[in-house]
C-alpha cells in the first residue's frame, strides 16, 4: 500500500512543490523524509500548501528568466567536438547529447542537463550542425556544434626519383657569371681574324718550296 506525501521540492519525474503524490512507504521513509524533500500528508501539514505553492512560483519564474538569458547567449556560441576518424573521414562511434553537455561545461562553463539537448539521432559524421535545445517548457534555442577530426591529414610524399631529378637540375646562374660565355664567343672571331693573314701568307711559301725546277 502506498503512502501520500506533500512534496517540498521539485523532483524530476515525480512532481513539484505543493504536489500531493503517492509513493512507496520505504521510499518516503528512507529517502524523501530524511532529505526533507517531502512531508507526510496530514491535516496539519496541509497548511503548508500555500507557502509551498508560492515557493514553486518563485522558483519557476527564476528558472524561466535564467533559461531565457541562456537561450540568447548560447545562440552565439560554437561548441567544438574533436573525434577520431579513419583515413576515409568516417567517425569511430558517434556524438551524443551527453558529450555535447560535457563540452558545454568544459568550454563555456555552462551546466546543462543532457535531456535538454534535443538530438533525433546521434551525430555520425564530421561537419557543422545546429542542435535544438529545450531549455524550458516555454523556452527553446539552438546551439551550433562543429565536429572536427582528430586525424591529421597526411600530405603526399615526393618519390625518391623525383627528388633526385630535382637535385640534378642545373640551377640558375648569377648575372655576372652568365655574361662570361658571351665575351668568350665575341673574342673568338677576333682571334680568327688575326690568324687569317698569316695563314694566307703561309700558302704561297709552301708553294715555292714544293715547286721543283724543270731541269730536274
């Protein structure tokens, strides 16, 4: 047989302040009463109902204002999650609401129940996402999530043969060295011109020596 209690605090899944609920006797005796989360439903305790309702209204108004401010601020944030991927870019595992909640706490010191992060399906690919947040019964927002790969991109290596060919290519000479061959080429015709008269003179001389007398 269950016992009736009046809740003095908000308990997720059970009720809020001033709510009258039925629970197991052991649960009330061993948890709710020692933690001062509820009081037995008696005629004397009914007098506290109005005070509890007022407390509840104040708490809900505070939560509404807090979540409204959070909704405005969280829209400007980009929550970055780094994951392991294979060479083909596919993720190992997936990104869950719990992981996003942990990163919000780590990166921005924002404590948010993962149940308020609405993911239809876990994220299984790197990229940019907009996640819907159910911050309050009357307040919703969106959070930008960027999933990045931890795997470093490997740049293509240059083959050994290509590197050897690159090393064997002649380098461009400096300007001063480039003009020397031109001077050498220019000097070559001058030498030929100087030698040509002597060469002409030698030809007749050779003819005289080679010509024999007719008497012989």
